[in-house]
C-alpha cells in the first residue's frame, strides 16, 4: 500500500505586513524597536542614498555592507532580522545630497525580553534609578495593546514595552541611544512584553478572508513519518 502524499503549500504575506516606520520630511525621529523582527524605514525617494552611523562611530558610512539590509524600489530601506549592533542613525538623502529624513533606531535585544502575564499576577519591571549622576531613571514605554488573537472565544492579546531613560532636563530617550558608549551594568535595561486575557471580541470576517498572499514553494513528502519544520515568513512580534 502506497503511503499518502502530503503537499505543503507555503505562502508569504505581501510587504505591507512588515512594520513601516515613517517620519516627517527633513526631520529626525527616534524609535525603539525589537531586534530580530523585520522593519521598513520609509523614504519616498526612488534614487535615495542611505547612510548608517552606529552609536559607537562618528562618521556615517554608505549602507552597502550589511547583508540583511536592502533598498526597496521606492527608496525605503528594508531591514531583515535587525540586530542590536545595528542600533544607530539611518540617514536618507536624495541624489543631490539633500536630507530627506533621519531615523535614530534602538534595536533592543529580543532575547532579553521580560515577559509577564497579567492573569498570572506577574508584574512588569519597576522604574529604576541608574545612578549616573544626573538623576536618570529607567522606565518602560508601553505601546497600545494589540488585537486579541481569538474572536468570539477566550483569547489573549499582548503589548510591547521598550526601555527608555529619562533625566530631569531632557525628554525620554530609548536606552541605548541615551547610553551610547557608556558601560552600564543593570538588569533593568531590557524591553518587555505583557500578555492579558481577552473575551467577547467580535469577528471581522472581511479582514479574515481578504489577506493577500502568494505561493512561493511546495513540498511533497512521500512518507507519513517524514518530519518538516514550518516557519511563518515575515511573522512579526509587532502584530
């Protein structure tokens, strides 16, 4: 008796499902994000030139040396699984050398994520003094709660929190953009994820059945005992 054939058809969501970071023209925007999750930095300039300066380096360098960075046709910059070492300034300019937009991005280490569940009585991290001499306080800047992962039945939702530092004379700044080359030992310097239960969320059928995708590969297994590891392309903690 022939073993049944198993066909696995994997699909990719279109590019818009990645987290898009935008900023007002000719402005500098600071943003904390998590490492290991794809993002796109917007720059509507088809002939854009991108430069990068890390928090440890003075001179910006033309972005051509990072294997996980790609300029998209419209000029925006795609970072695939960015790492904490890629924290720094991303400078977009037009072909005449004029500034289009600047991004200072703090890619906080996802492997250090502090995870809590409200339903289990677990508490987020408390504010903590850094003792650097200027009254600095480390705190978590929380994003809004994301959508519930179930509708019409018990589910869960999550929100992300990023490490920020505030001193009495300045506005809050993402931790590693503030610290830069300073060597600080503190277990409080980490991002957070909080989970809570959600109930009675209505289903959005139009949203469910209109998710764009395209088939990129098909795998055929000739034995039921074969194993395959499936990953979710472009999956993101941001949604």
